[in-house]
C-alpha cells in the first residue's frame, strides 16, 4: 500500500496480529475507496495466514469523515466475518470526536496506544 492523495496506509504483522497504520486524511473520494480495497486485500492474506486480529493504528490519521467511517466499518465487518477482533489505537482527539458523535466509540474497542491493544490481544 502507499500514498493516495494525502492518505498513507501500511500493513505489518506483529506476531499473530496485523497492524494497519493510516496517516493523513481519510475522507470522501477515490483515496478512501482504494484504501479500503487495498487494506481488505492485505487483511484477506493475513486472515488466510491465521492472523485474525487487527489493530488499526490511527496515531497519524489527522481527519476522517463519513467516508472514513465507512472504511473503518468495512474493516470491522471483515474482521468479524473472519472471527477476529478489530481494535482502534492511538486516536487523535478529532478522530475520537467523530466516533463519539456517531456513537461508534461505544461499539468499537479503543486503546490509547498500539502497544496496549497488542498486549490485550496476546
């Protein structure tokens, strides 16, 4: 994965967990759609290898809108379908606010840091 009009995405294995790092802005447009496609393809490979749990590292995500929320929900759905767990980690205040406004902060598991999420998954 790479840079799409200000959005960067990277996927890496951390033991039995896949960490997806998003940086930049996850907003309406082709970049968000392509990010979802690319990440879901990477997760498909991870799921096939037995890495069912996912930590979404949002420490470098500066903004997300409704299209960004849709990407997060698609990742959550795919992870649940694979019988895994999706954890969101290191969210900036603006991103937390968006999740709070739509009520997703009560339905998704949030962690202060990636390390905390990884520790909980092990």
